[in-house]
């Protein structure tokens, strides 16, 4: 609890902070943020602060403190804030197992920090539709408005992910299908934002397409349909028509899976590629460009 704060943004034309019902009183909704690095660096969901003209956080002991927006990444809906208070960063958790117990720590409905618990319901969700780049951990731990930007932690208090989205239809309330940006993607983005205020993503030098429905009765993966001449993928030996089925050991079932697997890497990294070509399974190494 000492590593999570409430975020009170001021939006144009709105007052500062407020519960979900406070929107009717002309107040911007509150959110949450979690300490991810020394020096007062906090990660939050970009949608919490994107429209803010001023950002204030409420520390665990109730004190208020001004926050500076260090950087933002719209592709993942993540932002990095900095405050004067050096809160203890949460340790990074290893990838959780399906069904593992987790707890959500956040400022739900603007009422202050609270803890709700559940399990990991699904891993590596990339096709939810909230962000261009997704690597979500799904959980049934209760999350409601105001929890965005809070922490999803394991039984040892390690950071599993950052609370990001609620899957709902007709109401903005929890129905047990909630999503947190994975620790791996959060760490990748936060480190770049801390270093230079923006995320530098690698270039694989290829274009991909999902398989047509008829083909998906036989196999899954993503199909290479174009290569940049002289680019990383061509240099690695990939060809038009190759079916990519795994990247860095991560199963690939769709183009979005592949984009996420690449986005988790850095320019210059070597990426293991498993593909199928002409009935054969091949293993290649792709050296990513910038």
C-alpha cells in the first residue's frame, strides 16, 4: 500500500478529482499510480492523466503532492509521472501462472486505496481492443473506476501488472473481467519513458496478416506478406508467405500477438522466430533494427 497513490487530475473545465458520481458535479475522475522506479517515478494509465492540465497525487499518508508528466505512450495507454516523494518501488513479479492468486490495489471510485483479490484468469491477451499494443493479464479481482493505474500484485506483493481496463457493456462497473498491462510490457515502456520521455520500438522489416477463416481450421499463426528490401526480416532469411507460429518462444495465434512480441523487444535484440514453410518447421534468428 505504501507504493500506490491516488491520482487527482485537473481536466480543462473540471475541478480536481472526484468519485465516479463526482463527474456530475463537474469533477474529473480520480485514478491510481504505482511506484516502479527510484526517484519518485510512478506509472499510471494514460487515460487517467491524458487530458489533465494539472496532476496531483494523494500519498498513502494522505498528503498531497504535485506530479510531473515525464512521458506518455498512447500505443499502450501508459504514462510515467514523477513526484518529490521517493516511494519504495514494488519489485517486479515473474510471469504468473494461470489461476494464481492476485490482488488489485487502487483508488476505486475515488474512495481511497483499497485491496480486492482474485486469480489470474488469462494471460497474454492481445486482442481485447483497448490499445494498439496489448499484453494484458486478465483477472477477476474487482476493479472499478478509479482503479486504473493501480497495482496488480501477487501473493508476495510483487508487481504483476498495472490495472488498465474493465470489460463491460452497459455499465462502468466491475463484472469480473478486468485487465492489467503485464509487468513485462509495463517495465519495457517505463524504462524508455524514464530514459528519454518516449518509447523506442524495434523494426522487424516485415508486414503481417491474419489467416483467413478457412485456413484457421487447420493452423494458427500470422502470415508474412511483405518484407522490407534489405531489412532485418529479409536478412534473417524470412520469405513472403512464411507462417510465423512463435516469437521468442511465445505462441503466435494472430498478427496482434506478433506485434506485441516484437514490441516487448528493443532495437538490436535478437528475436527467435519459429515458422512453417512448405511443410517444414524452421528456426531463425531475427536481429531487430531501429
